[in-house]
C-alpha cells in the first residue's frame, strides 16, 4: 500500500485515495474545433512510461481533492505531489 | 518420562514444567520451552516425515524456520487442522497433537517410498514430459494421481473457526530479528526515544545468544544479557515475539504475522489466533541473521543429518543431545564448535571431515586437542541406514565410519530476503545478515544503526572463526540432495543444463528447486554453486532468484483477517425495515426483492405486486437512490455541462429526467434533476452509480471547469425515499399532505412540503409509467410513513416488480441496457440531447463516425412467438438461430399485465427491424421472436383527482440505541443525534458563515474548532462539518443567510450520520484494527478530525480527548462499523461478560 502525501492532509495510506489516470491532459477549450483524430487521442491515447509518471489522484476518503503526483512506475517511489494548478516539482 | 537424550541440566527449558504431547500414535514428554523438534529429539525420535517426491525418510535438519524436512500437521480440533508446520517452530504445550505427513500407511513403512526406487524415471520436467497424451486423461487420471502422490500435508476439510486480526501500526524504527544485533539496535533506538517495534519469529528473543551459555557480554552469560537488555528497553519499544516479518511493500510497509495462541493449551476466548501487522516504518533495521548451509553429498538427506549449529542449539538451548555418535562434515570453522561442545556433553565425535585443504585456527586446534580425527580436503561419499543414518563412507572410498548423527556446515547465508524486497527504502542491515560474524562488532554496529553512539561491549568466550569459503560442489549423483523439501538433486540440475537451461530462474522453474514452502532457504546458494560447476562459470556471476513474500508461509486465515462473514463487506441497510421481504443484495445495499404473502412464490408475489401498481397503488423503498444537492449561482450552467439536457430552462419546482454521458459519448447514468430554487438543485443518481457520479462531478468542478461557483453535497443518506405509484396513489397520499394541493401538482414537479408533521420533498414522478410520487423524507421518520401508507392498503413492491414495471414502459436500467458502449440514440433517447445549449461532456464524441453508424446496436422490444416463453438475459439474437450475432437480450421478464414474456434487446439496426422475426439460439433450440417497439404498456390516462379529508400519521416509535459488550479498557457507545450542517464555501464566505453561527471554520487541514456547544470540523479546503445539539433548527438558516454577496453551500445533513464514541486506553488500538492512520497523539492530536476509512466504511474520525474518539458513520453503515469495533474490542471484553452478545 503506497503512502501518498496529500497536498492538504499530508501522508496518507493509499486506500484513502482513488487513482485518476495521467495528469496534465487539458480538455480542449472548444471540442467542436478539434478534428476526430485529435479528439480520439484526447480520449484514449495515454503515456505508459517506465519510470517517472505524472498522474492524478484524488483523496477520495479524505479531503476529497484532486491533485497530481509524480510516481516512479518501477520503484513506486513518489517524488512529490502538487495541487492541480501548480507546476510539477523537479 | 524417559527422554533418553535429555541432558542432566542446562538449557533454557523449564524442567519444573513437564509437558505431555503426542506424535503420530505415540505419547511423549517434554518440557516447557521445548519446540516439538527438540522434544522429539529428546525422545530419540529422528524419523519425522517422508519427502515430497520420493517419500524418502527425513529427519530434523535445523532448529529454526528454515527447516525443509520436519513438516508436520497439528490438530487442534475440528476445523483447526494446520498442515506443513515446521516442527522446529512449534512450541510444546500440553495436549499438542502432531502427526507426520506424506506417508501411506505409516511413517516407518511407507508404500510411496517405492517412488524413491524409481528415482531415475522422475527427472525434472517428468510431469510435462510423461503425462502429455491423451489430453482427456489429464483431468481424470493424471492430475488426481499426481496430486495424490505428491504434496505434503492435507488441507483442512472444514471452515476455520478461529479468529484472525489485522493491526495497522506506525513506528520510527522497525527492527526485524531479535537476536544479538536486533536487541542491540533496539537499545540504540530506544535511547533516542523513537517509536520502535522489535519483532522476532521465535517465541523468545535472543537468537543464537540463547545457545551460547559459555559466552559472556559485559560479564553476563549471553542468555542472561538478553533478558537484562530487553528489560532495559524503554516504553517506546514494542516487543513482538512469535512474529515473522514476511514481506516488504512500497512505502516501507512491512507485513508481520504474529502467532498469538497456537502455543497455548487453552487460549483466552476472544483472542485472535494470529494477527497480521501492517507496519509503516520510518526506517527498517534488518537483523535477520544468517542460515547455515547443508553440504551436498550422496545420501545427505537421511534422518540423523543435521546442521552443525542446530546441534549446538539443541544442546545448549534445549538440553538435548542429538545423537550418540556423530561425524562432523564441514567447509567452515563454526562446525568445530559443535564438535567440541558435543564431545564435552558426552556425545562421541567420531571424526571431523573438512572439505578445505588445510583447516587451521583456534577452533580447529581445540578439536584436534580433544583427539578427534580430522580428515582434511575430504568429503562424504555416501551414507547408509534405512530410517536413520548408521554409517558414512568417506569420498576416498575406503574409510567407513559408524555414526547415528552427521553434522553439516557449508558456511552461512545471510538472510537478505526482505532487504531484496525493500526497493531502496531506508533500510540498514546489521549483524550476520550484513555479513558481520564477530559478536562485539555486531553489537557495536547495531547500537549505532539504532541511532545512538556505537556501543562498546565486552564479549568473552567466543573462539575466533575463520571466514568460510563456498564449498566444493558434489559430483552429480542421484541421491545428493540440493533442495530437501522439493527433492531436487544435483543430477536434476545436470539434466536441466544438459537440456539447455542455464538461467538460474529457468533452473528454478524447471527443477522446482527453491519453490517449496521453505523458498529454498537452505538450498539457494548450493543450487548456484552446483549450476556454476555445470556450466563452468563463477558462482558469483550466476545471480539470485527473486525473494518473494512470504518469508515463511502465512495461513489464509491471517491474510483474510477480519474480512469474513458479516465483516467481509459492508451491506448497507435502508432505514425502512422490511422483515417480510425476500432480501437481495444490490450495489452493496440490502434491498427487498419482493414481499411474498404466506405460501406465495417469488413469481406469484411479483405478479401480484405489478398488478397492484398498474391497477391500484404500490409503494417501494427507493431509499438507496443516490442523491446530490448542487448549490451555487452557476449550478444550472454546471448541470448543462454534466447532463445532456438544458437545465437553464428548468423552473424552480420542476424536475426533469437526465442522462449523463462519459466524455466518450456513452451513457453512464440517468436520474432526475429537480430545481428547488434558482441556485439549488436536487439530483438523483442510480443506486449503483451514486459514488461514481459524485466523483465525476467533483472531477470536472475541481479540474475541468474551475471557476464555476458550484458546490456538491451527497444527501443519499439524508433522505429516505418511498416510491408511491399507481392510479390510486394521489388518493392515498392526499389526506396526509396538509400544506399543498396534490391535484395541482403537475407531472415532473417537486414541492417542499409536509407529510403529516414530517418535512418532505415530494416529487411527482416515477419509474413505472403510472401516476405516482416519490416521497423524500428524513430516514428517522421513514418507517412511520411507510407503516401509515401500508395501513391504507398500499401494496409493497420490491425490486423484481420495479424492474418489470419499468421494462414494460421501455425505461432503461443503467447497467442492464447500458454497458459503457451504448449511446443515448442507441437507447432511443436521442431526443434528450440538447443540441443548442453549447458544449457538454460527451457531446464532441457523438459526431464520431463510429457513434453514428446506422448498424449500431439499438434498443428494441422482443416478443417471443410462444407467449409463455421468457428469454434468458444475455442470450444472443440472430437472424436464423445460428450465424453472426445481431445483439443480445438486455432485460427479460414475464409480465402479469400482458400475460406473457417480453424482453428488451440491443439489436444491430434494431429500429429498422421492427416487425421482423429473429431467433434466439439456446441449447434446447432456437426461440423465434418478433422485434417490436420497446414500449409494451401504453402510458395510462390520469384519473381525476378527488380530494379527501385529512388523516393522521401513525405515531413515531422510538428505536433503542445499541448496547455494546462491556470492556472497561475500550468503551463503545452510540451518541445522541445532533444537528449537522455540511458547509462548502470559499475562504471569504467561510469566515462570514463562521461569524454568523458563532464558531469559526478552521483553515488548518484536519483540525476542529469548538465554541460553546458548536463545533466546526475541517473536512476539505472548502468543506466543513458543523455539529450542534439536536434541534438547533435556526442554525441552517443563519448559515445560509450569512454570505450575502459571497455564495456558498449549506446543507442540513443531520440524518446522514450517526455518531459513535469509542473511549479508553485501548480505543486507538481498536480503531487501528480497521483504520490505517497513525493514531499516536503526536500524529493525531486531540482536535484532529478527518474523513478516513474504517474497514471499508468512509467515516469522519475526530479525536476529542486523549483516549476519546468520535466517529461519524453514514447511517446505513452503522451496523457494519459497530460490528467491526465490537470485533476489535472482543479481546478486551470484561471476562465476566464475555458471553454477552452485542446488540446490533
């Protein structure tokens, strides 16, 4: 069970969280202006990195907030978490 | 009481406490402090089991958890039979009943041993190579035969009646292994005041020191030093004996399995048998020691063969001589200590055989001085003896030495198993597992690792030992065993390499070496050496196989813990009791399937219920519906983006059916959106999707459309729902509604009014197509309303009738007609897509080519041509009864109204096939059906409304609060109801609300503020829970008025939770049986509050005193949470009251 540092509540056990998929996927401002292929990419195409991955989590059974997290998919170590509007830590 | 091999004195056993036990058909005696293995050896029992594959006689190899051979079954009564326990770890207690395994019919005469004679035909891969053809023989013949022949103990045939517990724990330092290094590390860590957990798999701490009475540390005999050191540890150190650290997981989470009662003749009632600890450690000190390696030579597996250090342990710790005449064979100095000690104890040591060319050093010279012959650069070439070794032949082929014991040492393997799983977390290895042999160095390094200055320890009585070298590999020979537990020999490794396997991982799988329950603790290094010799490589280049958890086997009960029976998963219950209903579980709720009268079948009851709704009046408990209050000036804009419809045109007092799409354009949920005020909506979701829809909405509010002034509050448990449906429903309801004209209420409207004296939200809508109402009312009053309506001859109907009634109207049921690939248009609901309101979630996908194809699966009706036929849900639909599938049946029932079977189905291009005949293939033949429109029963005309005089509701019936089992150290009680407000607001509004209600809303996460009788709990950066005494009626209005120009959301949620209080010195401990948070007062101080999980229930946990916690539990989960806490309290129940059952 991961120990995930919620930006608001501090480190909490993974079972309080819900995974939210890849981070930093911006919904197109005007979806109607996006062609089918680009829209399909937005819906379905995701990175699958070995190593550092920016992903969304929600502290579902805690403060309820969505946030972003840099996790290493090999070691499961978490380099940091940050609020949705913030830039990823280095 | 004979115990012929017990020494006259010495050891750590208690000779004043004799213990009687049985092994197979023999009754034997031992002492308190014995293991089963030491007691058997004291009684000269050496043959204790038969091997896995060849049924060879096997004895006791070791004195610890690495034991591969001496596996036994312990029988503690019905359902309490545990196979494959290591005799070296079983503590002796009165009445212990152990039996040997893998022998037919008896241990001394075993028919299966014939497999040993056939050894040459059981090479690696034997099973795969031999039992290939014919395929049909596998299930019937080969597999049963192989399963019968192979294997060890038998699985118990009954359910396990024991209790098992889990415990979440946090510490600064976890020390794994309580030998010399572990204890010294604990001394070092304890001195810093750190929270320390020290665990050891054995019953007593001390490790090898317990076998070293001749060694002194700071003047204490080693076993006495252990006791003194443990006694000097501070209160911040938790000692866990009988506790195996079995696995390391991400985030420095370590799994520990603690054995609590197996060593007791009469365990206390309520005590779990084992406890699985989830330890979250700041850092880990691994002091797991080292395991001595056996040597590989022909015939090295007979009873009487033992690791040299184990013989010293049996002698010094247990006062047992392991034989009368021993031969020591070694590649390591440490075995010379065994030779000298056994000699001193009166055991004849016939010879020491040393693989090394020139053994020298003090340990060697001490043995030489005793006159014991030493054969250098020599090994054993063979052994003899039917059930125990009686002689060895040296590899020179000439020297034969009579003996009954062979002590082996091939050097020591550090126990790095867990370190290999730690994935780079903060771990330190100390002692033998770090390769440190010298005791004083071990102790010094370990105190430093613990966090203190390196300690200095005066160690005396230990000879200097030369480092060992890897032993020379034995030549391939059928009976030179590398892996005892899985019966793998050097020849098997040779065969595997000859067949092309050279990777150690492949060798492992092909030969099964290291894959038994001991995970190759005694065989891994020898395997590597043997393989290296076969392929002429340096052993250091071979590499290791993966060290997987568990370190030693963990019984299934321990893994399952408390998640059994009622605690397996919470079943949420409605506030309306339905004792006369047939229950069913749906989406985690217990629901009423139907309400049969005496003697009535489910089918008959369902038909009666359906007809009552169509012709008269019926009511269903729909309390499980998800309900969300959506508040804020931008609420309508937000709903327009979430649902397909246009809600800016919805007037207050109106409601509308709504569809929710995923961004991919497929239907995810449906429900009713009701507008209570310009900025206030009440939205329902399906029962199963309540959590998903709230999560989905929060996602878009927080990350997709930030800036919208909208807040969400779940009110699923704030409102019970009675669906009152049927032509007579208005007539039934009207006498109880004092404040509005029912007749003036249009279809799809909502009113906030009263049912008698109960405040309700009344919806004029339904899921049956009939005239009807959904009455949203406080759960505390729901039973009263339900019973009152029942007295008006309203028929209760269950989920079965509900499904039929909605399907007859062609209404979809999410999850049945939808599966995540179905669009609104597929369902015939394309009219619900608002085209001119602007963008909304899923809209862009609707124009993708795939979603607009004419041959998409479309929802249609199917009528079997044989009216009595009811199709199977999920059945395929075809043109001709075979060939390609055109779709499938999604819902199928018998309709009492129509007097026939009918179905809904998703069929390719279905709407263009109406009137067509299709076939549904079934095993008994194809069923012919006709495609129809999906509406089977026309919507009935409304009856004129006839006003009726008012009637009173039944009086309220008080329900007693549950009473907890007495336990002074941890008390549990249900608290009186309170007024609860959910406040969601931005910072400015929050301050204003706090001022208005007289308690400031805390801005520090997870903290509370108490002012007078009110409390404000921080639940999220824009969310608070306000608590006030029950009946604080004006509070909500005060809070709502406050913000004026700064919008916010205030929702009364008084009914949503019930509060429990758990208090006493054991309160935090009991919570940690189900809650993974660190509840140490430093981590979770008084005043801290947070949502968290207790078992599988989301609760609000609030520490209001050092030993007092309040838990706000969603009311449907109170029985589950209560049962969890009672289960955790059981081991602390007051003894006089241990039989008192808990009230639910």
